[in-house]
């Protein structure tokens, strides 16, 4: 939707990055939305059972998320909030904005002289520190702030030596209520401690809709999955990829997962996936545990 250009400010010649919305993008997005909704309604008329999966609702929330990014003032606001949340962390940063040169279709920020993931092989980087900072950042967003970067992929991060991460592209965020955070922490805690019925209960109680016909079979499948994960040893597997298997079980037993769970999982998956690529010897679940524990402790009224 946008393009980023390197530039220099008149006057002091400061190096900046300018993010500009593409011309006509608003009209194009509106047209796409109309086409998608038309097709969904047509499909639902032709195949009435489709209505059960609420395709229209999914398309609507997808389009809403896209439209959020059509006003760069949203990204500027998110930038300010992230920067405040991580003020105390010198290793996790967000591009410094120039507010007088920002508006609905333009964002002007300091140029980050960093590298993408492929540059981390350079000697000046401390890869362990990078991975720990990334994992810490994502855990704090999810379990402490409830304010999460919802478009986390390696292209949206730059790294500065020796171990600093700059998160870019802040147009899409997810907000978790206290309740969401607690339930997510409970679910992951149950997963990490091998408590199958606990994982099953967390998803069931959290589902906006369910049509379970055989709870025991559902709980059994989840428990088998959880002990399978536990038997592999946490160090060896990518927990979040395995969580994909939970979503299959949920689908089969007709339990809807909350959309924030998908977002949380995507964020953790990116962090864990990059962590495993860069530092396979680190046990990332162990890194995450203190944040889970802290989120849960808060719920028990301290
Ligand atoms: N402040 C910045 N400094 C240096 N490079 C940047 C900066 N912001 C963006 N970029 C570069 O531009 C690319 C696209 O920016 P991003 O904000 O992710 O926009 P898009 O929505 O097009 O993905 C980034 O992957 C990064 O390489
Ligand atoms: Mg991007």
C-alpha cells in the first residue's frame, strides 16, 4: 500500500526514510472490498452451509485491517505507544518520527542504518542478544502490554549491531484485553507444563462459538497432542508450529478460536522461528516462561 524512500531533510541534511501511500490506493481498496463482499454473498447463496463459517465476517475484519493502514496517522499513533511501552529497553526500538512531517499519507522518520535478518551473520552482531531481545519484545507485547505488532515478519525488522532490534511497519496492531492476555497465558502455561485438559479447557472456554458434540473425544485429542509435544522435549521443537495442529483439532470439533489467538500465535511463531534459525541452541520456551508467569501472577491479584 505504501512505498518507503530514502531522503535527506532540507537544512541539516539529516537522513530520513519517507513512507508514502500509493496514489489511488484508497479507491482500489474500496473497490476490492465491494468485489469480495459481493462474491461472498453470492457464494453463501449458492452454498448455504458456508454461512456456518461466517466468511463475510472474516472478509470484513480482513478489509478493516487493510483499511487501518490507509491512514498513516494510525501508524504514527502506534509508533508513539510502542516507543512509550519500550522506553526502558535500549535493545528494542521503533523508528523516531518527525511529527511535523507526518500526515495521513506520509510518514517521515529517521533512517535506520540497520540490516535485515540476512546481515546478522556479520561479525559485529551478537546473535544471542538479538534473539533474546526479539523474544523479550514479543512476550512483553503479548503478556504485559496487550499491544502487539500484528504484522511481524522478518521484513519488518531491522537490526543494529551489536544486538538492537528496530520494529518497522506499525500500521497493524492487535490489542488484547486483560482477559485475553490471561487466557492466552493460561493456555500456553498449560501447554508448556504438559497439562492436556487445561489446554482443552482454555480453548473451549475462550471460544466465541462452539458446537462440540463429544467433549471427551476433544479433550482426549488435545491431551494426546500435548503429551506428544512434551515427549519431544521443548528444546527440539518449535512449539508454535505445533500449535497449528491444535487449530486442526479445534476445527474438527467445531470450536472456533478467537481471532486474537491467531495473531498471538503468528507473533510468537515469527519470534520463535527466527530464534530457532539464528540460535538453535537457545530454549525459547524457557525464555518465555517468566513473562507467562508474570501475566498469570497479575491475575491472581498479586
Ligand atoms: N526508518 C527506516 N529506515 C530504514 N529503512 C526503512 C525504514 N522504514 C522502512 N524501511 C525499509 O523499507 C521497507 C518497507 O517498509 P515498511 O514500513 O515495512 O512498509 P511496507 O508497508 O511497504 O512493508 C522495510 O522493509 C525496510 O527495508
Ligand atoms: Mg513491511
